[in-house]
């Protein structure tokens, strides 16, 4: 009896190790088919919450960029600082489709 339980457990674990990765590929494919689920709730949340927060991040990033100009000028990293502190938040606020983040 003990031998049967042990063999059943080994068989169950082996089948699980083989079948679980197959199921994850199906789930991954379902996510690829619809990358941006634009529904009314996500669009409303984006418009009322995410856009004002990202606009504030753009303003804050611009202020930090101006404060960091002396240091970035010394190290010749003004374009990188401009991109990360001003351009990226601006594009996140203005150019992305509504309901995607």
C-alpha cells in the first residue's frame, strides 16, 4: 500500500511538472492578444487620476531639472537629465492613448 502511494505521488508530481508550463503559454497568449484593454473604467481612471498625477510629475521633474542644471552641465549629462526628468513625464501625460499606462 505504501509503495502505491509513493508511486502515485511521483506520477502526480511528474505530470504536474510537464503540464503546468503548457498552461502558462496559453495564459501568456491571451494577454498578448489584447495588450491595452481600453474600457470606460480604465479611461475614466486615466483621465481623472493618472493624467493629473503625471502632469504634476512633469512640473516637478521640470523644477528638479532646472535645479540640477549646474551639476548636469559639469558632467555633460544635460540631454539625459532632460529626457528622464522632463520629456518622459511629458510624453506619458500627453502623447499616450487614453486608458493605457
